[in-house]
């Protein structure tokens, strides 16, 4: 790029593909010659040149993206409300109700419509379907009528002429300017404007790595070397061709303390503050779903007034199963919520409804300003978030102005259209100007810098295809002479000459899959395969080796800021002798193991201690449990309590009346059972913890069905057994050993002097090996058997009842065809259980709550997030 010689031409203007390229070359201009100053207005973008050099015989205003979207929203709305729709090919009549979803895609058709139809009129139909041609003709006619009525014009439909241009101009890299062909005929008629294309450079190097991580680390090392030589960061640029590599690049730069300016933009609606509008839409479209409510009102980027009140509202919704439905929220808040919560939700829901259903952009803006004034602290926004929000409001103001000028528009949904507009407006955060510039591919095309790294390069990521007619097939484009324009090679050629030192690189394996080398570099024999990067130059690898070997020669010769910070934290944490580790060491706390009080042992506590004493410490002794933040349609634990309560009430009633469950009383027992089911569900209403109505209806029917099946199984398996006790508590003290066994049996029945112990389970997940294996994890039935025998009961029957599977599981049964064990086996398990209890009692008194060597209970442990023995959270 011979800019130095052109600068000597005082009246010559340098024209670049973009404002970014113009600004970059302007900054580098003084280093290209002996000049001490240059005029900044000599470096302009192609768009600025078009405004200055081309004249239109028009007094109207040019159409913009907001105008196009307004027009299409109105037109597609009419199509959706017309039966049948007037579009037949673009939008099938059966789907005309969803016409509005095609607003953005149809907007991309408008600029090229005139050229397409003019080709068709020349007789080159190219196999175009008549239906498509009819729809596109209708779209063009409606669009031109809209433009005429509203005093607008479409620049792509007009004939441009080169105005008397007093200056000389040099257009750099016209081959990568998308609309250059439209203006080339006029430009070629004047000698005052000449063009400079990118020429082939000398040696081009493309380094191909096994994976993206090695590629990025290699680039980071090169940047560290440059910065170590005091190269100005402003003289360095990194262009990423693969968008997915950007998070890795940013992460590595932050770790190394490198200052960088990201020159990439994202749609306004994807900015943290801009997501406010999307979240508002999601809350209303999902009918105040608890999860979308959480995403909105618990978002810390939004400065909510009275944040604690919003948190209370969300926790209320979780507890009250407000899964979805504005009516559900209002009903539960009216019945069980306090006045402040009820008023906050109603105000919020009302304002949100008025925003989303606003009849005009002006009304939308008014309601949104009321919403932000009501719920947000104006001084609580972060500066960058406030800039984004103000930009969103500025775009909304443009929509208001455009709407006022427009006539002939039908029904438009302003809020939905506004979301489309926000998604098409790109916002670029303001850079510091002091760091390494990070550019997306194509955006930085034409820049000039001393050191330029183009990374993430592959055949796919550097492909540049211009397709102005996306609604045509490739064969149709070829027949009509409207083929896509391939600009891949021109862009790569421009990049190859973009700096004094340019380096391309790519990787075979990336986060999104396998990549291949671009043919551009293969044809030039410029590919260098990097099989394995030398990691010893990486300061983080040296740090890892130091900690692995503790050898002084592996200590990094210098420390990055993040490493220094890490060592500083390490001196105060990991390098300091621990005061204690309950997962490995015994603890001495009288409240956990007083020698004067016996250790109280229950079946659940014994099982938990046997699997993991540390879990027992956290759960049983310290009472630590995880807070529930997710609302569920059902609650298995509460359902299990309901089943137990109903069956307890049923057998208590039987015990008070006849004492015997007999087949002759089947009908009466069913009526009593149904009554207790209704009573328990009524109690749910009283406590204010109720399922959603459809769920509750299904659940009530399910409870009646399952418990009716229980009655049938009970009468078939244990007919005429007399109910001895319900929720029977039994204890057995072992004074010498310092513990007491205590258990509560769901039901005790008797027949001919032989006792039956039954435990109800909502869903049984135990297997025979869980109780009878070498390392048992279930002691419940041996526990109950031992207590009952020690209290004088001749236990001959032990059974679980699986409610959801509607079946008895016999642990001990003298005549059943399938039983887990016999009396001798139960005695052995009983003795094993007592030995486990003795071990537990000693462990609790001695403060032994360490993590076991095996990990049999880790997969289902509720404390995985706090146990550093098996799980480490980064």
C-alpha cells in the first residue's frame, strides 16, 4: 500500500472501505513519510465519499432500516389478517398468522427487488416459479407505493451520477466494497478518481495448529515478546476470523494483564442492559413464568428499587408453585401474600402489559419511561449500561419520529417491531485507545498497522459471499446472471498487506468442530504445520511445573500480574498451615459427642453416617441444607408426606373402629380413604402451598387410584390382620455402649400372635444387595426388626409397600414365593446393624466425621458443592 507517495499530492483524498480503515491509516500516516502533520479530512470512508461525490435528482429522504421494517410490519400484518393471504409463495396460506416472524428476512429482499424484476422483464425468467414472481412483484409494487406516499426513495433503485468533483481521489481496495459495482460506471468516466487494488505481497505465512488453545497461546506469547520490547500496543492489531475464538482470546489477555480494545459490536438487544426489552417480552409471552420472572427481576445489572421486595416476590412464587399464569400469581398473592407483594406484582404486571400492547411507538416510549421511573434507581446504572439504555431509547425516539411521518400504514405491533429494530442495530463499546485492538474479520479489512495477527482462519471462517438475492436457488441465479459474489480472495489479499508484519494462523480442532486450511494459502504454498507448541516459554506452564516439582529452576523468571496476585493469595491461604479439616481430622465439640448423654441413633442417621460421616455432620448435627430456588410443578417429598398421612389416618380409624382390615369392609374403607385424601388436600389449601389447578386435579386422581390399589393389595396380602399401632415409636437403650436406638414404624399389625411391620415408600429404589450386600447402605428394616424383637414382638413379617409401583416388597415372609431373607438372615442383619450403631456412637463421641475412602455415596450427595474431598468447584 503506497500511501506515502500519495500523501505528497496535497489535493488528493484517500478513500477507504470503512471508517475504521480510514482512521487506522490516518493514525499511521506520519510514520509513512517525513511529514510532521497531515489533514485528517483527507482520510475518509467510502460512505462519506458517496455523500460528497454523487448527486441524486431527488428532494425526498432516503429510506432507512426503520422505514423498511415499519412498511413490512404493516404489510405482513395485513397478510396475516386477510383470508386468504395475498402472499401465496413466500408465505403459505396455512401459516399466514405467523407472517410477522418474517419481517427481518423480507426486509433483506427489498434493496435488490428492482434489479431482479428488471432482469425478469428482459426475458430471462430462469425457471422462476410464477407464484414467487407474483409475490415479489406485489411486494415491489407495495414498497414503491409506500415510498412515493411518504416522500422516500430507495437508494438502490436510483441512478447515481458523479457530481462535479473538485478534488482528486484514490479509492483503496474497491474489490472488497460491497456496492462498488453500482457506482463503478460513473467513477470510470472521470480521471480525477483512481483506484488502488491490493497487490500480491511477498512471503505470506499461515501457521496451522492442532487446536485453537495452542494457537491462541502461541499468539499470546508473540504479543508478550512485542510488549516486552516496548512496542506500543496501538501498533498491534488482532483480527479474529472465528467468532467462537474470541472468549478464549479475551480470557488469555486478561490473565496476562494485557490491555485491549474490542472493536466488535453486538446487537443492542444482546447487550446486558439492552436485554431488558427481551426479558420484558419473555415474561409476558410466557405468562409470568417463574423462571423468566427470575431472569428479569433478579438480574443484578438492573438497579431495581427495593431489591429485597423483588427477592421476596420470587421466593413466594417458588413456594407457591407459580409456574405460569398471571391469574395464578394474583390468586396466590391475594390468598397468602402480604399487601406489599400483592401491590408490587399488580403494578409490575399492569405496566408490562401496557408496554407490550402499546398501540404506537409514542405510547410505548411513554409507558417504558413510566416503568423505569417506577422500578429503577436512575443513579444505580453502571456507566456502560446507562449508555446502552440511552442508545435504546434514542432508537425508540427515531421510531416515534418515523411513525409520525408515515402514512398509509396498517396495524403495527410497536413493541414486537421495536425488538426487531434493536436486533438490527449494532452497538460498539467505546474503546480506551490505549490497548491492543481486537477486530472481527471483515471489519478490519483495509487497516494499516505495524503488527497484525489474523487468527482463527479456516476455509469456512474467511469465506465472504455477497448474496443480494437469498430467495433464489443457485441454478436460478446462474441463469439470470445474478450469481453470488465471492470476495474471499480479495479480502485475504487486502489483509496480507495490512501491516509491516502480518501473520495468519488457524487450528484444526476448535470448539465448534474441525476446520480445514483455506485454499488461498495452499495454492501459494505458504502453510506451516505446527505439530506441538513449545510450552516451556509459557509462564503459566512454568508455574504449573514449579508446583508439580517444587524445583527452583522451574520458577518463572517473571510473574504476570495475575500470577503475582495468585501468589499473594496463596501465601495467605494454601501456603498457610490449616487450622483443621473436618473431612480428614477428628473434631472435638461437646455438643456433638458429650460423654454423659447417649448418642441418639435413628435408621436414617445410621445409614447416613455409615455412607459418609461428614454428610451426617452437616445434615443431622449442623442442620445445613441447600436453599431451593427452583419452582417445580410437583414436590415428591410433600407427596410422600401426604401418602403417609392418609394411610396413617386410615389405619388409626380402623384401629378405633373394628381393629381389623377385612375384605367385607372394602367399600366402607374406600369411602373413608377418599375422605382423608380430601382432608389432606384441603390442608394444603389452608397452608397456602398448592399445585397449579390442572396439576392438582391430575394429582388428586392419581392419589385416589394408587391408594385404592393399596387397599386391594392389603386385603389380598394381609387379610384380617389386626392393627396394633400406627406410627409406632420404639426405643432400645445400650447404656454401656452409650447410645440409644429410636425408630418410628409406619404400621404394626398382628395375626395369630405373629407381628407384621410395614413401611410405606412413595417409590422404592432399594435392592436386595443394598441390605444384604457386603457393604450395606440400608439398615431400616433390620433396625425395626431389632427394636420390635427387643420390645417383645414375635416379628414374622417385614414388608415395604411401594405406592407408585402398587406392590409389596417382602423382606421377611414365611410363606411368600419371593422374600429377601428368612428369620436367620434377619438375625444376622440385626446383629450387623447393632455393630454399625456401636461404631457410629464411638465415632460421634470421638468427633470422627471424616470422609470415607470409597465414593459410593458421592453421586447422590446433597453436599457435593461444599465437600472439597471429592469435588472442587472453580
